[in-house]
C-alpha cells in the first residue's frame, strides 16, 4: 500500500476461528492490490468494539465492510445497523449446522438495514472480496482494469471440455 493511501475495505470477523474462511477475501484483495484492514470484532464477546468500529467507519474512510461470522452470526447485521458503509456478510460454515444457521442469521435483515449476503464458507468469502473490489472499481479506473484482467484470467482457465 502506498504511503498516505486510505484503507477503504475493512474485513472483520467474529473470532480468530473465522480467519481461515475470511482469508479468502483478504487473498483476493491482495491479488488485486487493494489495501484492507483486518479486525476481530465479536457482536457478543466484544460489543463495545463493534460499536466503536461502526461509529468511526465513515470518518475513517471505509467504503466497504466485509463481515464474516458463524452460528448466531449477528456481526454483519449489527454493523449494518451502526454504519451506512455497505456491509457484505459472509456466513461462516459451522460444525453443528453446516453454516445454515450463519446464513439465516445474516440474510434475513429487516427492511431498512441491508446486508449483502454471500454464499456459505470460503466461496462466499472470496466473492465478498471480489464484490468489495467491484464497488471500489466504480471510482477507480486502475482497479477496474485489474479486476477485468482477473476475471478474464479466470474465464480463460476454464477448459471447454471435461478431461476424459
Ligand atoms: C461466532 O462464533 C464467530 O463468528 C465464530 O464463527 C463462532 C465460533 O467462535 P469460536 O468459539 O470459535 O471463537 O461469534
């Protein structure tokens, strides 16, 4: 990240145990040279940290928050209730209910406070990173070019026929 560059993407998660999933979002942002910050912010264990993060998000220059949590996954929704910065929610796959609990906890927001909910698990986290990049690319021509190239490379890597 260049000196003086403002971090526009916050990747937050409810627990250290969410990091292997949320790392997918971080990795794809690295590939696209998008700076981000990472924080553990738990809706239940560190509610004051959640509130402070949401309270200061706009003033700190964040444009997107990627929020991952599992189980009773209240972090994305509570963050969306505290800040107008768009929140992309990632349902982390749980052992007990395979992440369906996380998905339902995140997706069914009351009208007025949206969370853009991704798929359960690693694919959802990766797509959250790509979605964050896509939002920033609307006002960043160089990033838009990198994202187009990334998408073209992925498309080119898909074989036309299955191997025998
Ligand atoms: C949630 O509880 C976290 O987002 C995590 O997915 C889940 C379990 O947390 P740990 O018990 O592994 O810390 O708050």
